[in-house]
C-alpha cells in the first residue's frame, strides 16, 4: 500500500537517504524530499538559502552536546561507547536532536510524517510526542495529542492528502538527487520516490544506484508534450491513489507514457469509465485487444453504449482505428445487445459501418432498416441513407414518405400540440421507455449537444473559434459559411416553417424530396 511503501523508506540505508537525525549514539535516516513535502518546518529548513545557516547551527548544537557530556562524565567515551556510536553513510547530512526527546517517540513522529499514521498508547507518550510536534510545528500531531483522553488512540491521515503533498514536489530542487532530461530541459526528481512507486525506475536504480540523470530524449519521437510528462510524474509520485476526473491534460500522451514505462496500474486506471474520453478510447481499446485484457475491452464497450451516436458520427476519430479493431469493436457492441430490439439503433450501425468502411455491417444495417421502415423513423432513415450513400434505401424512404405524408404530418401536429418539439417527426404512440431513448438519441443532433469540431465536415476548412461556424438543421454537423444554405424552405412534413440553415449535402436531399412531392 501507499503507506507501507513510504514507511519502508524511513531509516532504510539502501533507499538513498540524504539526511539523518542523531539521538544519542543512534541515527534515523530520512529524506529531505519527503520531509519538505510533508512539513512546512522542514521545507523552510531545507531551503537553498538556509543551507549554510543550518549547517553552522547544527555544528554548534553538536559541539555543545559533546562538551556537556564530557563535563558530566568527566572522561572521554570508553571503547564500548565508541563501538556503539553510529557513523553516517557518505553524503548524508546529520542533524542533532535535543536530548529531551526519546528515540522511539521521535521515530513515531517521523513515521507519521512519512505515512500519516500515529498510535498513542499512553498519556506519557502523548505528552512527549506533543512536545516534538510543538518543536517542529506539526499542528495535526499537537492537536491529536491534546484531544486524546483515552488510550490507545490512532491518527490516520487520508492517503490522498499524503499523495497530494508528494505530487507537489515534482520538479522541485529540494532533496532532488536525480533529474530527467526531456525536451532539452531538466526536470528535478527524487530517487527514493521513483524507487518506491515505479517498477521501471526501480530496476534502473538497482542496476545503477549512483545515476545522476535519466535521458528521455527518445520521448521526442512520440511527440510527448513536457506538461504531459510532468503530470505523468505527478501521478507516479501519488502512486495513482487519486486521478482527478477531467484534469488529465492529454490522456493519449499519459497513456503512451504508461505503456512506455510499463505502468500497468495507471493504464488500468485510465481505462475506468469516468476517465475514458472519446480521444483516448481508441488507444485504450487497441492496447486491450493487443494484450488480451477482456475487462478493459468490456469497459470500452460500456463507455460506447452511453454515447454510441456521437462516436458513430465522429469519422475523424474512428478512421484512425485498424480494420480488425473496428470489426472486433462492433462485434463486441452487437454482442452486448446495443440494439435492444429498437430499430432506430440500426441507424447508428449504419453510420458507424459507413465511416469505418465495414461493408458487411453496412449492408446488414441497410437490409434491416428496409424491414423496420415506418412513419416514425422514415425521415431519420432518409437522412442517414442519403449521407451514407445507400441509394436504394434512400429511394425506398422517399417513396414511403410520399405515400404516407399525411400520417407523418398528423404525427408532427400532434407533437407540436403537446409542445414536444424535440421529437416532432416521431410518433407519440411509442412506449415511455422507447421515447426516452429516442430523445437521448436525438439530443446528439441538437445544437447545444453537438460535438465541437475544428474543421468543416464537408470541405475540411479550419473553422474559426468565434463565428463562421454553422450547424445544419438536419444532420447537425458543423460546416463553414461556404457550405451552408441559410434560407432553404423545407417541405411541411419536416416540421419547420420559414427559412432554415441546411448544409449543401442535405440540400440535395431536400431538393430531391421536394421535387418528388410536387410531382405527386
């Protein structure tokens, strides 16, 4: 666990300590990075401008203690005492601690700083630890000791608080004993934390414990932004105990880094439903297929179920998938009963198979829509068949609409009288459950819910951030000013009076439909 790993680092000579506390003849090894992250007192103490002052003051305390001991004992240390005296390992700065503090009590306070856990077994222990907390301005410790009346008492700080503190020291120079070179820049880091929380860096540091820097120029080939790598290291420092929802800068880059550095736990966390996004879904699913991770594949499918319509219409995103993955993804969706027996969902299959060039599923969807055609879904099917190039289905829809125009008009009027304009062209006789699903489906076509895009869906021209972005009334795609007709009069059964904004592709459909309607 997070606490156990940090607790293991305290007083461990092999885990790159750079600081030690001397109590009598004994030493307690620690790390400036963790101490400064968890305590304002130590953060100020280890500040670069305090180094000389701290070393001078520490030397004064040490000499004063030696003089006091010799005066009290009246002699030099015996040979036995010399053998008990613990000398620090090379490169470790030693700080003298007041003789008023007992070794076990001081160690308990340091363990709290590392792990956020403290146990009081008696009032005498509480009083001693409270005085240590007062010396080093540990407010939580002092408050806990003062409030403890019965024993034993346990203080357990939330792991998220500890991980939050450690993630803030990324790129900080205090206690740094190694640094990354990325994008020709230095990023300060700390061996002890890398060793504790990363299998990749643990193997590296075991092989070369004296390593001073890690060159990551190979990440330039993957086009990983510096900010994304910094966030990846922050997540590493927190041991992924908390991934802030919606605050992942670039989930695709984080995912690449997780795979590059073999951080499988991070990959699985990024595959959770509330962290998945349309941008990283393809990457997560591709890895799940390659590594045969059925649970993550099912998570991706579950995510798709919630917003199948949006993804099915995002041709740019789906076009990056390989043909095999597209087919397997669609197979999984079908096996998860995406259709649920509702004919309108076959429109989603038609969109998806069209953009992903899956002719087998496209033909299957077209043939299925032929049998499901009725007055409720005629117009949505007509639009989908036109935009997906299904000419036979489009012709069948045109003939059906012309033959049943009066019924469709009555349905539209019925919906207008109930002030339900969101499904004006759909039947009011649907069940409540189906009507709800249909509204959710059509919400993906609303101007407020439509996905933002940077390019015109027809000519691929870059759209300005403000203005110059139009939404087609029929297909709800974003198009530029050159690909929109803002004054097109739609036939009555579309349920829209007055001039309407329609893209040039849908305009062809409207003109064809109007001509057939007039001829009839």
